[in-house]
């Protein structure tokens, strides 16, 4: 060890000793003085000059002494016109805590409340336990009094308030709403306060419905009106609308305030379903963002009451008469305050696009969509006005809608236009922006979803034209190679609805898969793997993939393709924990998109026989792989449950699996397929399946998944008493069952006397026929005695 690193030990000094050591030298405090020149580019950001030079690609500057400015001890003098970097973050109270910072003791109390709510959330209660929970709510509300606004905007306690709101009755919700006063705009602009408002609005919709029906909480009749009365929910909503109306145009584009406003408009629409408060539930797309849903799911917010009372969701929700006209009034007010340019800018904005979609739906419901100057007319670049003035004129494509069609955000708005547009407007949009370009749009990374939405409204002539255009673009094989199958899926679904064009759709699939006419049996495996026939054969044989020499007939949107590829890479990186299983050597895993197309084809009564023949022609190992896959197993569900599937193919499929039921029952996914087969099988096939499993009862009883099927199929009962099994499971009774029920019970055993013992043994040897005739003879003897 070097000498300078050796620790020197001195003499130990006792407490009573006085040490006369020399006075230590004063310690020089370290200075923060920097001896390198600060580049001018780094003074505004406060980056260290060496790091700034490194980021700029320049060599690190040599250290140079700096002179201190007189009268500024301990401060560094920077160059002329330069100042020290300001590392202070500044006051955050005004922006993040608009209603003040919550007291730490109050926050600690609410954290304890949250733990208790987690234990009781969604758990039913009765008797004394229910009373305890009601007392708990009363005490929490008393502590919450005068802290509602700071609690709603605090990042820690806002989620606790969201947990608490579902447990409150109508009176408690009105108390919370009244405590917010006129601060609704500040609340919905806030990052955390907007979510509290969303939860409160969702619950308040049920209170509005009950007030419309004349149902009020018990506290309504007991309140003391001398000091004022608690406003009803209708009055609170009126106050909210009047408070937010002046600033509504600016709030629609705010990422935090737009979702509560959309929810408010949805509540003002009678008979409209509201999004659920449960985390991860469907129907929250236009209200809560994906990030919000993910946060609530991670926090395990169930959105249920601690009293165990579930909110009754009335499908025929009503709105008070005082609020019925507000939705149209808000929409008309927005139309008067915003210009065409602002509406179009909102259409391509991530936040504003969802608002426009909802307003378009309301406009169609009110019957104002086909009027000149409507929102529908603005977004379609005056198409409504053109059709009204000259119905026979051919509309020309406009730049704005063409941009919407090929951007990630704009496609959702274009989908709403196609689904909501009246029939004449839809035909004009389809002919102007799609006809003649369908071969390219069907394979576009964004426009293919809009095209699929339009297919759902096409007639037979439109479908035939679409199929011919897709075939003209390299036969449509680009849709399979790029995995852009939304148009094909839409064609399959539309042909099922119309009952026409099913053979044309099948021919299109042959063209997209490059499937020869003599290889129709490979339709299912190629489509399940979503590979063209040459590529599928190359994967099976292990040879190199075939080269694509054909040039596309249309120019590829390179920018959109690059953006879609980058987005796919980013999504794969974000979801790297949920990596899909890799295929083994010589194995081809099923594809979700191809399986969905096959499931849809089960409803095509004209051509599903061809698909089923291809499925039945596959070797048994391939079928077992499909049955054990979480993706392709759904195809068997459609085969056994869809009414359009002929029964003979179901029986064929059951017979193909006859020697493999044991392996399927023991599999996690295969056991579900067996359950589906068991439900649709007749009595003969059920007994046939069960008898193949009887030799393996011991092994199946130890399986994690097979034991449930054993209980359902009553395998042990079949092995011991087949007649009773048929009667219980299959529902078939033996033809002597009614006679067995009429037979008298056997004679009781009497131990006294040898003669009686012999008689008992003789009776025990009698079979069912003897007992039956004994019963008939007994009846005859009784009738003779009655005559005498």
C-alpha cells in the first residue's frame, strides 16, 4: 500500500485528559469557480463548457484563469453580456397547485384512507359492517371539507378522491360538486383535476337521471333551508355550462380540458351510453386517453363503491328538460366563434380530432349536416353546398381531405365522415377520393383503414369495382406481403351481410395468395400464416424466398411507409416484455390477421365449403397445432358454432381428433376447444369421446386443465353405470326406466326363522323381470279380493 494511503493511529485520549495539540489550520472552503471559458452557446442553458464543446463536436477548451469582478466575492465573472446560469426552477404553486399545497398531515390521512378503500372496494357488506363503512365515509367527508379543490389537484390525493367518489350517494356527489364552486375551468385545465372532474361527471349522470324521475336522496327533505339549500344536480350542471361556455373554443384543443368537455356533451345526449369507470374498459376512446387508462389500471382503480352497491346502468338514460337544449346551443355557439381554418386545424390535431368526430355525430342526429355552412360542409371542403346547388356535377378531390386520407391522425376523422355521411354525400366522397385509386389506397399504411370503413357501405357494384382495382395492382399480393388485410377483412364481412359477391371475394384471395388452381387445399395454411403460396413453400422446404420482379403499378408513399415502419419499431421496443413466441425450425406460427379472415369466411355460405375442405385436408399434426394456439384455436370455435357451417364438416372434424382428445384436454388452449366440441356434439359422439378418455382417468385427474373436463363429462360415472350416465349427461333414458320406477321395493330382511331367510335369499336372486311380474300379480290378487 502506498505510504500516503496508510492510516495513522494516534494515542487514545481519555475523557479526563486535556490535549494540548497545536491549533489546526483553517480549512479552505471549496470554491465553485470555473477556470474554463464558457462558450456563448452554453450560457443560456447552463451546460458545462466541456460538455457543450463535446456536443458541438469541438475539442475541449484549455483551462484559462478568470478575473473576478470587484465587489462580487465568490461570484464568477462571465464574459461581456453573459450571466450565471439560473438553476432555480421557480415557483410551481401557480401552475401545478392552483389552489394551494395540501397540508402533509392531511395527505398522510388520505393515504391511510386509500388503503382502507382498496380493501373494501367492490366487496359487498351488510349489517354492522355496512354501518361501519358508512361511518367511515362520514368521517372522511368531514375531513375533506374545505380541502376539495387542493385534493383534486394534488398528484397523490387526486386518485384517492377518484376512488372515493363511487361510494358517495347522490347527496354526497352534489356536496362535492357544490364545493368546486366556479373553479371548473381551472380544474379541467389541470392535469390531475381534469380526471377528477371526469369521474364526477360520469357519476353525476346517474344522479341527473334519478332527478328526472323524481327520485331524491333522503337528505333532500331534511335539509335546513334557513341557511340556504344544497343545489340540485340540474342546477350544478347549468352552472358548469354557463361557466365554461365563454372559454369553450379554447378549451377544446387543450389535452386536459377537452376530454371533460366531450364527456359533458355526451351526458347532455339522452339514451347515450357513458364510458365505464373501471380501468381498461372499452368505450373510453373519445373520453380518456390511453395513458390515463394505463395509469388507472396500474393503480388498480376499480371504480366501485366500498358499500358493495353497484351503480345501475339504465340503457334509457334521461336528461332533465332544463338541459336538453344545451347541447345544440353549445354546438351552435362553437360554430359562430370558430372559423373554417380553425375547424380544419382541429381536424388534424390529436386532441381536436376526437372533438370534431363527436360534434359531427351530434350534427347528424340533429339533422343539420346537409345544410350549407355546417361542420360537415366545412370539413368536406364545401361538398354539401356543391351537391345542393348542382346535384349532377362530379366533385373534384380537395387538398385538405386528401391530406386527411394519408395521415395517421386524419384517417380517424375521415372514417367518421364515411360512416356518418348521408347516402348522397357518401357516394360523392367515394367516387372523388377512392374510385380509381383503390389499388394503392388498399395497401397504404393509413388509408387502408379508411377504405375498409367505406367498404362496409358499398353495394354489389361497388364491391366488384373494388375487387377489379385491387387485382389490377400486382394481383393484390402486396396486401399479403405487407400484412395490410383490413380491406380484405371488410370485403369478407360485407359479402356475408349482402349475401352476394362471395365467389368474387374468394377469387381475390386466390390472387392475393398467388395460389394455383390445383392447390386449393393450401388455402387455409397459407392464409393462416399470411404468406403467399411461393413464400409458404419456401418456408416449408427451407429454400430461399422468391424474388419479386414485378414493379408496382402505383408509386409508393415512401414517407408514409417510413413513418409506419418507425412507429412499428417503436411499438415493438415499448412492448419488448410481451415478445411474441418465435417459431421453431420448420414451424410456421399462425397469424392473427389471417385467422380473422378465415373466421369471417365461415359465414360465407356459398364458399365456406371450399375453406372447410382445405381445413379438413390438413394433416393431423397441423390441426393439433392450430387447436393448441391461442390465435388459431378461435377458428375451431367458429367451425363448431357458426350456423352457416354444414353439420357434416363438424362431424368430420370430430372424427379427425378422435385419437387425440387426451392431448387436447391436457392443453391450456386445447381444453377450451374440447369444451366447444362437447357442447355441439350429439349423444353418440359424446359417449365416443368420453370412452376414449376412460383409460386415462388417473392421468387426467392429475392434469391442471383436464380435471375440469372430467367433472363435466362424468367419466367415472360412465365407466361404472353407463345407463345412468346416458340419462344424466346425454339426457337419454332407458326404455325400461319407467317400469323400474313402478316396481315395488324389495322385501325387508327379517332375521327370525329359517323359512323367512330362505324366502329372502330367493327374492334376492330374482331379476328385474321377475320383480316386474310379481308386481303385476300382486295387483291382480288385490283386485280379486276387492270384488269378493
